[in-house]
């Protein structure tokens, strides 16, 4: 009864989360038991640990899982003749399970002889004080028999001790000469079988080292047992089962039955409660860590706080061992927390000393504690991230997923007993970006697969972190494109699908071409997000087959799996149509309805359906289109010769938004459209169904028959289509054109090459339009009758345009049209010239877009040809074109080196108002220049190069015609700009012309070479200048000429502007320029000096401030600000007065403080102008009241 009670408690604990059906079948799951051998000595164990830590991670994890070689079982232990059995194993490895299985086997024996088995564990003996005798420990502590039988039973036990098995589970406290010590050494019950369980570190203590015994080592679950255990406990949830079994770390950790049971407990508990986040590995380890302290739930946090120093010490040892790439933790204190997680081996290294070696039960537990240490030392995290990138410390990356899990907000409540909550949150805020920057940067060429590994590794870290924000940051860095190139186990699929699921607004492209993925993993991918775009196979047909088979098993699908970037690739679309065809065949064969399950797939992909009707039945397209929630475009890449197929395609029209055709196959498009309209007309005649209207509606879109607008190809297509339709109507007597009228009205502009196509077709098409439209000619016919035929189109044309790249034929054709229009008008009195003039009178004629240079060339060429024609024939044509020449362009541009100015003169005479002229070249012939001067009365503004300007000046100066000089200056806007080398001869010519401008002259001198004589000749006759812009060089030359008396005439300048390139002037050179400028100011009358284009130092301007003349300085905002500070700091009366006078009291461009304004108001100046919006003086209004009569505010 006692044995059954013990076993019942153990069974209920193991099965507390299982279904009732599983309870009945639950049985002992074999553990690996091994006999004593040389390999079990302490030295060999330590050597084995050292070997294990050097293995690659997958091999290291597999190395923890024991192999079943000796195949020992609890039955064998019961049958052994050995009287002493010591069962040894690390914490949680299953020692108790083994002895309790022995107890179960004993209790369930049938027809046995009278024998006895007693089971004691440490907890039972710890609460029992009455163990003074063998009888008391057997009957009082374990199970008391009936009083009448007590003595008989005890006598039988003593006399037949060979029938007694006594199990001491975890009992290691044997006081010398105590009852337990006597039992162990067979002073009592000499023939009984004594079975003792102990931890590894106790094995070599003196008590057991001298005890003659058969040692049995419990190694934990084998690979088969782990599988059996999880199938038993989690078999009702296949997805959860696969996630655990395919996770290398969890599977390896589960060789320790205690850890396996804790993993199951957590999973089953979360599945049975409302939980807002999925299972993470780190959370399991946290609960294993908390459960291992063996305290009541309410006391765990309090207890961990009390032993915080012990935990910290264990964390530090774990981190140091991990950094050193070792599994042996040396000199670890034997505290309660250490004993819970470490196995210890003590070796005597001398007669009087011993060394204790410690190791975690599993290397992943060591990594978990290393992550805990990093959590407490956030300053070390960035260093570890960098170390992970080195070959020596790349193993440290396995600590990072645990660290991510520890930083998850869901786990903070479980860790705040060890770490401050705000510290965890602060670390979490910056850590993830550092992690992503570290592992998503380009890798070295030596590690070819590192990039793919990092993708899955980062996904695992993000899964542990459980942060949507971090996932979105990762996806942004990856441009929402994930392409792993290694096989994905369910745990990796779980992590990857979680990351993808966080993308709510953007699609994530997942390329799995080079991956193998199980059905469970595929289910996760397909169900994680509607925004996923999957690519499984390189060949579309393979992909179709894969999904067809998968969906057969799944029976449903709500995911679109083709990447939208394939919209213009024919193959994936063929695969979808193949998929539909396969599914339809499957439905026909089985009678099952399967297509609705794929509805979302066909709805989300693609944007346009492409089909070749010469290779595929349109019935398949019809089925696919019926599944759409909205009409979509269809593009035909081929046409069937079977009438039935084209008739069938017409049934698709209600589900099509646009009917498109292959851009590169015009003949196919024409043939298909014609056949479709013929078939539609027949159906309409036979059934009365409005099929023509339906067909016309899918063809009536602006770029028909192509996706993208191409007005040239569109015009060619429609003109060819019209020709074919007319031929069909002629041959059959049927009428199709009315049904196509809306299609022929589509182009905004009609383009035709009359060298290849008859204008009669264009005329017929234009007659179908509801309004006049532009026509662009890309080529012209030389046949006279074609020109005449084209004239018949004019009443239906709004604008006549020509190809932008061919001026010659455009000029020739317009001339031909003009001549034929004049002849037609003479012969028929039809106002053909007026019609022609109307279609040519628009601002950009003869092009669609304005191009002033080409337009001027065209019109000047046209004028030239018309003048030649008039000369040859004596007829007058130019007046008919007057409105054309007046409407365009806004500016006439002419190159006098290539064209006679007499043509320009003829054109300008046709204008109703003066227009600007721009000269792009200059003739060296004086006659041409003189001819150009005759154009001046018709020009509003003249623009030309300096060379051309000087040529004009030279010729005008020779003519000695004041009116002509004044006229030239007027069209130049009284503005002269001279920048090149100025010889004295040129200066003399310019100097004689400039005085005719009166005081309106705007002169810019930026010459790089001019003599003092040239300077004198330039200014010899000038008395007044409106504006004068000088380069630094010219300032110096003019000042030198003034000093040497070469220039004697005093000049009055309204505004003098310095045009300096500040990068070319050192402070010394600039100072020289300003000194020379001061000379000019002293000898000339300058009303305003404009320095707004440059920022200058206040010291540099001091020489100008001291100038005694009435000049006003205009300064840049920055220079004025510096000068204000300079003057206020200097506090000199004379300097301040000069400053205020030179700026005219205008401080509006500068921000002022009240102190600065108040300082300036103390001086004698009529008024000071300020800008309240720029200056911080509004708060001192009361203080300003006494000065209001002297302050002007800018509005």
C-alpha cells in the first residue's frame, strides 16, 4: 500500500497536464544506465568535458545525449546478486525515477513469495526523529503493520533479510554507528540489498569510496526516450511537438528528465491559460531557474533576493567560463544555488589538498547564466557584440538569444527580484539597434554562408525579444526581403514567421528556393501574415505542384504566395493557370470542391493576367477570373485560330477591366481585335446579348491596346485596325465601325508617316472624332495628290505638328501645303489658306513642346523658302502666314554666323509689336552687321555675346549716327557688360558710344586686362552712371588712373557695386581693393556703395566708414551685424557717427538688442529704421517712448 501511494503521487505529478486518455497508457520511459568503468573516473570526466567544449555546437549539443549501449534497466538492478548498489547521477537526471520504477516493478509482481521493499528519501527521514532502532525506521517511519503482526513481520525480516530491498533515495547523511550506517554496512539485515542514490560529487567521498558496491550511472534520456517522452506529453499538439523536437538546444537539454518535465509544464500551462505571447526558449529557462530553487511559488522572489549574491557569483563564473570556451567552472562555492545547477567532482591533487571541478548540467544553461551576468552589466554588452564577430569568440553569439529573451518586457516581472526594472528597460531601448547593426553588416568573404546564418540568428533573437517594434526595424533594414539559404526547422520557422507577422502595412518577400521546410513550418509561414509573399521553387511548375500537394493536405489556404515583382514575368502567371487547371482536374476526378480554398491566392496575385490563347484554353482563365473580387486587366500574348476558343474568351469579358496586347506584336493585336469584334457581332445577332458594348468597354482606355501609353504605336495600331475593318466591311457588307467608334476616339494626338501610309485612312479616322484633335507628321509624301489629300483633313485638325528631330522635311511640307492650299483656293474659292493658317497658329508651332531655338530656326527657314518661292513665281504667300509668324515665338533667336539677318528683318516686319531678339553668333561682315542694325526699330530687347556687342558698337561708332547709337543702347536696356581683354581701340569705341545713354547707363566692368590709357578712353566722355559694377581688378585700375590723372573727368555714380569672388581674394588683397575703392569715392561722386553680395570683416570696412563724402553703404545682413557689434564694442563717438551716417540709419536687416538701439539713439542722427520682427526690443516699449520721434519701424 505504501509503495502504491508513493507511485501514485509520482504519477499524478508527471501527468498533471495530460488528457485522461493519456493517463491510462503512461508508463516508465527508459533512462540510459551504465555500469562503472574507467571512463567514469573523475579525471576521465574532466577530460571528456574539455573535449566536448571544443566541438562544433551541433556536435556539442548531441554529445550531451547518451547512447544506449549497455541497455541496463531497473529490472536488471532487481535481479542482480550484488548486495550494494550505488546509483549515481547529476541533479534531475532521473535517479529517483529509476528507484521508483524498481518500486513499481516490485509492487506489481504477481504470485510472488513473501519479500519486502522499503523506500526512504531524504525528506521522509528529515521529518522523522524516531529512528533509534531498525524496527522503528521500518515500521514507525515507513509503514506500520497491524499490531498483532508486528513482531512476526519483523522477525521474518531479520531472519530472511535476503528477501529485503531497502532503497535510500538521496540519503547521504550516515552518522557513524547510526541505524542507517549499520544497515548500509550490513551489521543489520546482513543479506538485504541496499540501493542508494547520490549525486556525482558525493561518489568519491570517504563514506562511499570504501563501501563495496556495484556502481550504476544514470545518464538521462536517450534520443529515443526524449522523442517518446514528448510524444506522450505533447502528442495532442503536433505543432508544439515539432517545435520542441526540432530545436537542437531544447532537445539536447531534455536529456535531463527534470528539465524536460519543466519544459512540458510551461508549455501546457501556457496553452491552458490566456497568453498574449508565444513560447520562447528563454522563458522556459527562466522558469527552470526559478523552479530549481525548490521554494513555494509565493516565496521564490523573496528567496532569490536573499541569495542574490550567490546567484551573481554563479552568473560571473558562468560568463567567465563561456568567454574562455570551457565547460569546467573552477572553485565554485557549494551553495544551495550552485548545487541546483552544477555537478561537482573533487580530485585530490596532493596528500593534503583537493580541487573541486564544477560544470553546468548543460552548456545552454551555462549560456543562460552568462546572459544573466550581461543583463546585470550592460556596459559589457557592446564589447561582447564586437567579440562575436571574431573567430576566437564567435561562440559568444549563443549567449545573445538568451539576452534578448531576458530583455523581453514579458519576462521583466520574473527577473526584477535580481535586477532593477528600469535598468532592464533602458538596456532594451538601445540594445536591439546595436544587435542589428552588428549582425546585418556585410560579412567577410571567408564565411560564405554567414549572411544567411545571421538572418536566421537575428530572427531567433527577435523572437526571444518579442518586440514588434524591433521586428519592424529589422524588416526595414532588410528592405522587407528575406532570403534564407539553409534548411529551416520548425523552431526557425516559428521565429521567422513571428518576425514576418509583425509587418502590418508592408508586404514581406520570403524566398525559400534554396530551403527545405516541413509541413508544420510551411503552415506557420502561410498563417503568419496576409502580407507575406512566398517563393518556393525556381521553376513555376514545381511551385505549382508543391502548393497543390500541400493544399490537398491542408484543405485550406489564406495566403498569397507569389511575389508582386513577377507581374511582368509570364512564367509565374502560367504556373497559377496551371494550378487552376490541376485543381479543376482534381475536382472532376474526386468530386471534391477545392478551388474556393485557393480563392485568396488567385485574388491577391497578379495585378494583370497574361495568357496565350494559342497554347491554353480560355476556360481556365475564365475560372480564375470568376474567383476575383474585382475586375482585372488581361493581356493576350497569342491568339487561337479556333473560332470556339475566341467565342469562349468573350465569356471572360464581364470579369475583365482592360483588354491588352503584347507591345511587340502589332499584327497579333489587330488580328485578335478584329476576330473578337466579328465574333461579338455574331453573338449579338444570334442571342441579343450586348457583347459588342461589353467588348468595346474593355478596349476603351487611354493607352489601348497596350499597358503603357505609346502614342506612335497606338496611332499605327488604330490606323491599321481601321484599314482591316474597312476591308472586312467591303468584303462582307457588314458594319463594324460604329461599334469601334469609342476606340478610335481614344488618342489625344494622331501621328502618321505620310511616306508610308495614305492620308485617306487618316481622314476617315478623323471623321469619327467628336472633336478636332492635333495631328503630328513623322514623314511626308512627295506625291502631289497625297499633299492635296492631306489638305482634306484640315477641317478635322486642331493643330498641325511635326517631328521635333527633322526640321527639313517639315519646312518643305508646310511650303507644299501652302502652295497647294493657295492653288486650291484659286481654283475652288474654298478658304483653304485660312484653314491651314488656323492649324499652324499656336505658340509652340510646329512642335508639341516649345523649343525657342528650333522654333526660330524652323520659322526663319520657312520664311526664307517662302521668299525664294515668291521671287521665283511672283506670287505672294508671306501675308497668309502672318498670324503664324506673330504667334510664335516669344523670343527670336538667330545665329548670324550661319544665317542672313535680312531674313530676320522680314520676319520682324510681320510682327504687330516689338519682340526680343537673341543673337547666338556674330558675322564678321560689316554688311551683315549693318543689316542687323536695320532690325533695331523692330526689336524690344537685344541679347548677345560681348564679341557681338563690341562689333555692333564698332560699326555704330563709325556711322556717327546719334539716333542709331541711342536706338542700340535702348534695345540693350542701357546695360553694358565687358569682361574680356579690352584693348585701347575697343575702349575708344565704347567710350564714344556710352555718353549717349544720358544717366541711365548700367555698366559692368569685370575685365581682366585693360591699360591705364584704355581706362581713360573708356571714361573720357562719361559724366553720369546709374549703376557701375566693378571687379576688384577694375577698382584698382580705375584708382590708379585717377591717381595718375589719366582720368580727369569727374563722374557721378548713383550706385557702385563691388563684384568680388571672395575665394580669390586674400585679406591683404581685399584690403588693397578697399583702399583703392576709397580713392574712387574721394574723387568721384558716389551716392550709394552696394556691398550686400559679400560678408566682410568689420576692420576691413573701417577705411570706408572714415570716408568724408555723403555715400550710403548697403551691407549684407551678416556684415551689418558684425559692424554693429564692432561699433558698440569700440564705443567711439566719431566711429559711431560715421557708421550711422554711412548706413543712412537703416538697420532693418539686422537684429538689434535694446542696449544696442539705445546706444545708437544717443548720437546725432535724424532717424533710425528698425524691424521689430527681427529685433528683441518689443519688451522695452516704455523705454523707447522718449525716442519715438526718431525711430522708424519697418512695416
